[in-house]
């Protein structure tokens, strides 16, 4: 299936888009979205996939710098990639990732980073799991709780786009875990 993908800044989402996102995200992640369209924090922008006027997929994107060892990397953090259940298996998630990767390469982004329980699509798209020790701001229900430090093992995934290879140094996410 070929879907139309639209980049949308978070602050410009219409009421209808927010309602459609809430339905899609609640269907995809029923355990954590409580009348919201984000988990811990708002993304900077989203890629929205449409079949005609129907929202069929989305990925939120956090744009920031992180520190790995003593070097700084520009990243896109991938948040809540999902597709509508009846559209799964039609390449929509792949199309969203390809569009995001193209945007990242055109913008000089060093890496795409995410945290995933189900890693199949990401591994097929060239992501690798890393066991770096991570540091991030722990947020729960709109409260900053603490700074956490630990390795998340295979859940932490990176796709390097720039010339600098990934290494095993400690990673400071310089913010919340997306």
C-alpha cells in the first residue's frame, strides 16, 4: 500500500488530528495512553500516514543532541511508531521509517535512536541493539522524579547515519527517555 505521509509540527496539530491520533495510539498502546497523545512528553513533530482522509500510521520524533562519552551527536528519537490494526503488514511503518531517515540524512542527523520491546521491524531496517549505560530524566505523570542511570540492554536501539560509529561509552540522553 502506498500511503501519503505528512510531516506535522506538534504545536500545529488540529483538533481532528489530535482526536485521530488518540484513537490510533489508544488502539496501539492501550496500557499507557490515558486520554493523551503522548506518553512522557510531547514530540517535536510527527510523521502522519494517511489512506485518503484516514490516519493509518504515525511516528513521533524528538530532535535533540545527546552525549556519548565526550562527543555530541544530533539525533532523532523515535516515539510510538504504530499503524492502524487493519493496515498492518502493508509497509506503512517501513514507509514512515524511510521518510524519517531521508529527512535525517538531509538534515545532518547523526543517529536514529529508539527504545523497543518488539525489535523486528527495526532490525530489518538496520537498527542495532546496544548495551550502553544510559542517563536520562525520569518522568512520570507530568513530574520529573530523578535522573536515572542504567543499561537497558537490547531495548536500546540505534541506527547510525553519520560517519562516526557507535561505541560503548556512557550515553547521556540530555532529557527524558522517549
